[in-house]
C-alpha cells in the first residue's frame, strides 16, 4: 500500500449542520474545497471534530462519499470510522470502503477499556473486514484508556494497520514508538500544539483541528518542519499556537466551529450533547484568530 499520501497535513473536518439539525451538504462542500485549496494532503471526515459519534451510518457514508467526490483525487480521504463495538465498527469500516475512502481512522474503543489482547482482536477484526489501510487513533482523554507503545507496536504487526494518530500527549511514548516502529508505519500527531516537536522527533505529520481555520498556514508549517526548515516551521507554529490552544478552551469541536462562524465560513451549530460556546470563552477565541491574522 502507498502511504505517502498520508504524510503531511490531514484536516479533521468539521460537519456543518442546518438549523433543523440535518447535515448541510453545501457548506460541507465549500469547506472541503477550501481545505484542498489551502494545500492539505488528506481529508478526514466523520472523526471527533466532525461529531462522528452523533452521525447516523447513512450520514457518515454520505459525508465520506461527498468528500471523495469533491476531492477528485486532489487529496486523499482517511475516513473516520470508529466506535466501541467491534461488530458495529466493522460495518462502519465497510461502509467507508464502499463510499470510496482511501484509508480508515478507527478510534480505540472507548468506555469498554479493552485489554491489550482485546485491542489486538478488535483491530485484527477490522483489518480482516476491509482492504484499506487502517490508522489507529489513540486519544486517552476521550477513550479513558491509553494504547501504550508496546501494545501499539504489536498492532503494527497486523497486516493493513498502517499507522497511528497519537494524541496521548506523552512525548516519551511517541519517541518509543518512533524508535521501534516498522519502516512503513506512519505516526501522525493528534495534537496541533505538539506537531512541531513530534516531527522533530521523527513523526510524519498531523491530523489537525486548526487546519479547519488555517489550512495553508498549518500545511505550510508541517511541510517546513518535514523539509528541515526549522526557522520557518517555528514562525508558523507560534503564529498559530494561541489558536491551537483556544480551539480547546471548551470541548472540541465547539471552539473551532465557533471560529469558523466568526470567520464567516458557516454557522456554529452542534448536535446535543454539545452546545454553543460560552460567552466568556468567545473573547479568547477571537483574540487568537486576530493574532493569527485570520479575521478581516
């Protein structure tokens, strides 16, 4: 499998909603096009930032198919297709493959807190069910369990397990994975603020939230870092750093969708249990957008 298309910047796409709560396909299409024009290497619909946990299977398949159609090969599509029930996850993964995705991003099963053996069985079942590359998503803050380096390296031995979105926030863990990974196993940052140090340590890119607001700035930063232009990478990192932080002043994707509304891109609408950004957080978010030069 050619994994080079997933090296660089992927954007964890938001899902725009209409006032009645349905998916706003027109706003989604405009947003995807803006990301491609901004230079991102790949697109990640239906993940955490896309409120994937509240999408019905047919909505998820529709968004993935729309992303593929809009991209037309200009950017790869890594579809968010993860849940905590293995049989349901297999169905989601097959749906993503049928919709035309190039790869699958599957979050570690949340709530259940599987053992390392359970994780191996879960991801093994996904790998047997589809023919696409599968990326593990390790995000302990959401799942209540951490995929430790030694466990992840065992998962990397499964055919079609192609990489990891690492959002543990533990740089030592990341370095342990980098040091011992198979040669073709990709390590992608799941935390915008840690992307630069992770690339310096040897990782391969990012699945980014801030790219929703600033696709060109973020993808330029990652390309500079991967290309060894440390000065340019640092300059762009610190320009975006306040916004990277502000995007998590409340639960993601509440701030990033609110920022997109401030930028005139789309209304900030959410599905319960997410609710609009608190008024006291809005000033911090607007200030970060202004510092990044993203408000007119």
